[in-house]
């Protein structure tokens, strides 16, 4: 029988810094909850709003796979690998930080906020040569899951150093699809970006998170039109 865990939007950690409003699904920075350290290899899931023209000054990361998914607006990224680039809604950004990366990220627009998901995944290889990747997948087709990340460079989407698969989908009301977990020992953490869903009999609202494991597959149903969800299929033992 499948095992599950529910993290409703209202139970997340919250940090308001003026220029940054952030909700933390898992323990992060000033938010610490011993029961919310990670979901297997999924270590961080931050739901960030950055004020116009503001952002994160240059800071380091190492030995972490960092995925950024803009939901609204544009972010300007700079790093010591020589990248200076805008990431916008519809883009997927990945940094394999390995031996170390310094980067900054700013809202590229002074007149409106930028909203994005910041996700950290534990890698399965340490001290790799740092790498940067950014893609703009075609996500226009509704009522299907679009793979945006996998362990394989020649697969659909971008890739990271971990046996993880991410899928994004936008659905009409009452549309259902079955998701098959990619690898034994993996579980799926679902995050509702917009709208409402039902997974395995559990109703989920916007910004709710739901983990499911010890099953081969599960049924996903949209409960309203234009509902959007992110599925993160990750090892439970990183």
C-alpha cells in the first residue's frame, strides 16, 4: 500500500525580508523543522517572490543540484562560469554546483515582482566540474506531463547528477492521468503550482505539497481547469 505525506501550503516556513517573500516547504535558513528536512534527495523547495530590481547578491554553492523554475517575471543570472543570462517564465535553469559556483540572481524588471521555484537536489556524485544549463521546453500542450529533467543528457529536458525525473503539466478540469514512478526506491513529491488536484484520493490545493512512495504508480486528477502541477521523482535514499 502506498505511503504518503501531506504538506499544506499554510504549514510551510515563511520568511519576509522586504525585497524577498519566501515560503519554505523544507527547513531552510531561519526556518527549521526536524520533521521537514527533505523528501529523500529533494532537499529544498522554496516558493520565492522577489521585488522589482532586487535580488540575491553573489554567493557560493557547492555539491548541490539547483533547479530554478520561473513562474512569473524575469530573473537575471550571473556566475563565475561566465554566464550572464535572463531566465523567464517557461525556462528551466539547472546548476550542478560541484566543486563550487558563485552566482547572483536579480529581478530583471524594476516595476514588477518576479516569482520562481528554487529547488535543491542532493547529487549522486560529489565534486564534479560545475556546469550551467538552461532550456525552454515546449509546455504548450495541455493534459499531459512534460518531462523537464532527468539523469540523462540525451533525454527530454535538461539533466542533473541524480536519478531524478521532473515533470510539469497543465490540465483541464476532470482530466486524469497515471504517473509511473521511474525507478525502484524512488518516490514522487508533487507540488501544486496552480489550481486543485487529487492524487491517490488526497485533495490538494494551490501550493500544497504531497509525497507518495512504496507504489509503482498513482492516479492524478485535475479538479479545476488550467490547474498546473510539478512532479519530482527522486530517490528516497540520496
